C-alpha cells in the first residue's frame, strides 16, 4: 500500500475516538489535515446518514455500505477494502 502513513493516522485517530467515546474537534482537525477534501466529503456523508452497517451472524463479519451520489460502495474494514474508485487510486 502506498499511503501507509495515512492509514496509520486514521487507525490511531479511530482508536482515540473509541477510547474517548466521542469525536472531538481535535480529531476532526487531524482528519482534515491528513485527508483534506476527501475527509470533508466523507464527513458530509456521515452527517447525511448515508452509511449503513451490516453485521453478519454467526460470523460477526462487519460490512459497511456507503450510499454515494450515483451508487453504493462496499467497505470491509477487516480486509482494508473499499469498492470506490478513490481506494484504487490511493492504495495500490
């Protein structure tokens, strides 16, 4: 993967958010600094409630669906995978 440092930043911030139980302004600033307009678009998607979470039983596998403007995108965090075009351009 090309952007390992970005992934590390994201994982670190997500761990902090999980530990603190909330997203703070500091987290948002760090995410914006690391990912720029990509974060801004993603945050708008979250605020617009266009994220769906599916937990499959009995495996416990988690799959997220992001409802985009033209289609839906599959996100599998455990596999570091997203079906969006940005994923292919940013991480090879």
